[in-house]
């Protein structure tokens, strides 16, 4: 069974030992590979308090099971429910554990009804792992209250299977939601992409929530051996990769994350630390170890026969039969670094299920507009936050890095952390370095796959051929908050002319 978040995160974050024990048992249920358990989910609609909370929501075998976990003892005295801690002290509960589970179940119904989902079977259950007898009541079935005797992997699996087998049938004439639809909606509702510590407030809240497209991919990963996830810059490919790799590792599979640019080590290593996942740049793979699941980021950089043959050597059962996921942008980033062969791409894609990520969750609407208007590149639907307008700062020619450094100093003086500012000279392929003021200067080939809060783009390509266009595309799609363009008047005219010709060509094709 898949846990969201994974078992390690629950073990670290849970304040209840009983919840940790239940999570460990759920993760050990191996005969329900498509089942998902969402931990500690806060439900935004509730009849009499601002937010309900379900300890676990399990989607399995055609039923949604909302679980309330209560460690220690549970007692009812004079019509009032109490929990009993390890010291024997009684603590009054506002309602019975079963009523807590049911109120969360009803809140979840309201949420999914608002989102247009059809009817689905659901149940509310209580797990009290420290007591041996189910409290008697005519208000619930004994099978919906699990106790100490159910606290094994097999025992919990049997109990969940029994609840699923006894699920309600849909009312006549009602539209019934498929389990895959329920899974996808819940992934979107409760999954948070790993935070990048670059944004705050509403921007962080909006950009780090799993979008419906990301949720659809995450919900598909467990069910498909081979997948190609396609999307423009900023659509969250690397974030989905991280969450998918953590889920694979949590299921007991050996996992490799690989990529062409060694700079991506800085992104992936801290996000999978402690999850038994190997993170190795492609050029450092020795081919002496195979993996149950292989994740390839920026796969357009490796899309040649030679690279695919090397990849074949590290995938258990090979590329044609093994389990792998490739994340790539074959249209806009295929000429910046590495190699991309269209025929190889088509052959590899024939072996996989392909899905698209089409909502830009990194760039603000203003940035998306600049990329689409001037470069004609599709980076998904406009960003989900408005953000600041793109700033154009003009200079009289020569190197733009000096002007960009001055702008970076202004940003820092206005409260932006220097570590959140990048200068990207679009024509550069030099190694990254720091200015005397401590600002990162990084070339597009090293910035690809990464992001920063504020990005200052300078030194535009003289020719907007495939290589120049791809480099500029990478540069202007790195920021999460604000894009600053340092250009000459000639640069701006060149971009405007390119955009006009692009629009004319597109109109003729239509």
C-alpha cells in the first residue's frame, strides 16, 4: 500500500505512537499495490468547526475508508467519552472516536461533491491498538472498530478487506465515481510537493500544492511499469519525480534517480535524504548495479541510442521490460546540453505510457506571458499566481553582467536574500561562480532543472536559432517570483521582430 507522505516522513512527524504503528502496518500490506493511505489530512469543510482531521484516509478495493486512531485506553462514562493515557489519567473527548471518524468522512463527501465527483462507497472506522475489546454500541458495527487483535499486517489487511466487501451499493440512477477518479482527486487535495524554501505566504501555498495534473501522474505511477512525463519548464516535473521516487522506495524497491547535469545533485540529494534512494549523475553510472525503479530527470539530454544503451544496463530486466520513469521537455529544452535524437525518442516512447503536465506551477503569469509572447514556447497554462510584472532594464551595450550585478545589489538592499538571486547570462556556458557581492552567476546549461526566487537574465543570444532560443528559454523560465531582463535596445527590438515573425508564421500555418 502506498503511503502519502511516505513512512519515514510519518514516523518523523507523527506525535502519536499509535499512528506510527498503524502507518507501519499499512505500508506492509503488499497485496493491495493500488491502494493509497493519506495520513493526517485536514478537511476544509465541516458542519460545526472550521476544519476536521482524519488520521488516515484509505482508498482501496472500491471504498474510501476514513480512519480515526486512538492510542491508550478509551472509556465511556455517564454518556461521556474519555481517553486514558499510559499514566491512567482520563481525558475528556468532545465526542466518541467513531463520531470523529464519521464527521471527517462527511466533510470529505462535501469536498468531493463540490468538485463534481460522483457517488462512491465510504466507511468510517476506529482503530484502538492498545485495547482488546470493542466498546459495545448499537451506533456502529463491531467490524468497524479495530483493536489489539487486528494489529498485524495480515490482521489489518483482513479487516480492511472485510469492510470493502461489505461496502454499500450505489443508489439507483446515481453517477458512480471510478476509484481512479477518487484517487486522483485525493492526491490533488492532500499531496504537497516538496517545498523549495524559496517562497513565502500565499505564493508558497499556491505553488507547492499538487496540481490536478501532478496528482494524475502520481496516481498513475504505481500502476504503470514505464512512463514518460512530458512538460514545459515550470510544470513541476522534478517535484513529481521526487514524490514518485519516495513512494517507490517506501514500497521496498531499489530506486535510482539520474540526470545529465551534475548540478541537479544539489536539488535531489536533500529531498530524498534518508529514503534509500541512489542519486547519481548519468556520467557517473558504472553499470555494475541494477535497480527496481529508475527515474530520469531532464531525459531530453540523454535521448540518444548510446545513452539509452547505458541506461538499459542499470534498469532491472532492461529498458523494454523494467520499471522506469523519464521526465522531459522534448520541445523547448532539447538543444541546451546533452543530446536529443527524435527517432530515439519515438522508439523509447513506444514502450511507455505518456502523460502531460500542462499547468505551470513555477512561473508567475507575467513570466509565462513573456515566454509565450516573445519565444512562442508552451510552458503550460498561465501561472497560478499573479506575481510582479517582468522588469526590463536597458543598457547601452557590452556585457550585461555589470548591470545585472547592480540590479541584484538593489534587490538585496530591498530585503531579497542574496541566495535567492541568480544572474543568468543567456549566451554563457561557463561554470557557475559568485560575484564579489555574493550573487550566483550561472549559465543556462547548469541552471536547467533548477530554479531561484529572483532571476536576472542578461547577455541575450545574437541569433535565435535552436541553440540560442533554447538557452534563452531555460534562462527566463527559472524564476518562481520575479523575472528581470537586462537588455540593450537592440536586444529588445530583436525579440520583438522574432515574436512578430513567429506570429505571422503561426497565422499562415493555421
